[in-house]
C-alpha cells in the first residue's frame, strides 16, 4: 500500500497540464471544458442495475484487447482514452494511477505477476475509484494555486480552509490538520528505511523549515487523497 501511494505521488509530482483556468480568483491548472454529466454517464458503476452490469462487461472486453482476462495499467490508460473516450480523465494521469492501485489490491489472494493486473471482478472498483480520484484531482488543482507545481504547501492549505469547510471538512487547527496530512508523508519515508524520515526532517529543520515533516514542506496528491477520503470531503463538481 505504501508503494502504491508512492507511485500515485510520483505521477502527481511530474504531471503538468498545459491549460489554465480561473476559480474563486485563483489561477489553477484544470482540464478545459469538463462536461461532468457526460463523464459520469461514461462510468457504469451501479452495483445492482442489470444494464450497467452488462455495460461493464462490454467495457472490460473492449479494454482487454488481447483477451487475456487481465488489464494492465497500460491497457486501462488506453481504454480510458479509446473506449471511454474521456479525454479529461485520460489527461489526469495521477487519478488513473491511484484508481489502478486501488483496484488491483482488492483481491489479496492473487500471487506473482497477477498482482499487477486488474481482473474483471475488480473492474467496477477501478471505475468507481477513477471517477472519485478524478474529482479529487480537480479539487487538488484548485488548492494548488499560484505556483502550479502539483504540490500543496502549508500556506496554500491555509488559504483554502473556507473552501474545505464549504465541502464538509471544517479545520479548527490548521497546524494539527497539516501534521495529520504529513503522517502519510512519514509513512512514505518509512518505506525507504528506518532512518529516512529522521534524516530528511533534520535537513528540513536545518534549512529553516517549520512544519513537519517533508524537507520542502509539501503534500502530494496521493497524500491529500488519503486525508480527504478519511474526512469525507464532499467534492461537488458543479463548483468547477
């Protein structure tokens, strides 16, 4: 799971969109002309609806162009573009990566190379998570105003507290919330070794940093998603 979150964050850190748009007076990076109703219609996620079940089976078959019964990240990425024809979602690579990681870990009994693929029983999870992470990705772009570096600073976090409250997350102590966000960052560093976090935090303090614990005081997309989902952030895409 830690490695999965690291992969999501790597994608978020290197991904740069070319389009810019204004929201609440902020300059942010967002896909141009997102038709939310059309996008939602492309995702047959209802568990009980027979028509949506059939549509999911059809989509899986179209994604699985070599009929192997397994979907790699490359197949999923290609399917979002060529089968779903959801260009805005296809452009949000960190959301696709996070959805892939969530779906492939559903079945913990898989072994060997099969752990790297999404199978048909997990395909609905991929669609559900992709829509969810895409909405969070859009929200993250709104928060990442100013430098557009796909990382969230403490100052950026503080400035959007009213927006978070508007969407159901009331932060009474920004410092406590920021340190909670960084708990996920610490877990990523711990995966690198028992002393990685302490070493990087020491460098951070020596360079004049104040807020724990990232050397540059930033939170990445994957870490924000963990925090937002835990606190039930209600992303209303009508605001976008």
